[in-house]
């Protein structure tokens, strides 16, 4: 059984090329040297990178705590006797 070849519109091709370019730029910025190169700054040292990772973990943990406390306060507010 012969397959027919798919054809794409010009608009689709342009949009796909734009997404691919954005994806490549995001990957470059995600690399340790890429973000610094884009901003014209020096890359992070090992100590700075370790501190950054520690702080990101701490922020994530605190965000989880806040979300829990918001849910708990909403629960108790809804069940409070007036």
C-alpha cells in the first residue's frame, strides 16, 4: 500500500521554524555559560551554583508550605462556627 506524502502550509512551516528557533534559544540560555553569554556576564562559580541550587530548593519547599497553609486556613475558615 503506497503512502501519500503529507503537505504543510506555508504558515505552518513558518510557525514551526519560529518554535524551533525559540526552543534552541531557550536551551542555550539554560546552559550555565549560555545565560551569562546572552547577558554579558561571567558564568557562575561552583560555589555560586551550589548556593543557587540550595536556595531554589528552599524556595520550592516554602512554596509547598504556603500552599498547605492556605488550604488549611481555608478549611478551618469554612468549618468555623459563628
